[in-house]
């Protein structure tokens, strides 16, 4: 009887998902518990909620400043490149450059909103 039980138990174990799946599920559960705990702490503390809102506002402002600085650097780089470009290909290069940044700026704006 023990041999039969062992055989069936081994067959049962082979039909189970790998332990990796269980670890992944456990990680998800732990994340959910942590999120719930953090939400509770923020909800119960007006000062913590306000501090989080301020930090988020500063973060968003810094990202906007970062994108603005990148745009300014691109403008300066383009000016340098165009000043060194022969007149015959300057217009073509300028149109190509503008079309690339038009796409990039569109993507940045989409990410922000």
C-alpha cells in the first residue's frame, strides 16, 4: 500500500505547476499586502498624504524641466550643426531634423498626459 501511495503521490506532484509559479504568486500576494498597508498609512495620515502629493508634484516638475532642458540642448546642437553645414544641404538637413524632433516631442507629451 505504501508503494502505491508513493507512486500516486509522485504522479500528483508531476502534474503540479513548478515551484517558480508558486513563488511568483506568493510575491504578488506580498506586493498586494504591502500596497494595502502603504495605502492605509497614507489614508490615515493627512500629513503623509500631503507630503506624498508635494513630492509627486516636485517629481513631475523636475521631469518637465528635464524635457525642457533636453529640448534646449537639441536646439543648440542643431544650431551648431546647421552653422557648419554647407548651404546646399542645410534646408534638407533642417527639415529632416525637425521631423525627427516632432515625433520625439509628440512622444514626450503623450507620456506626460
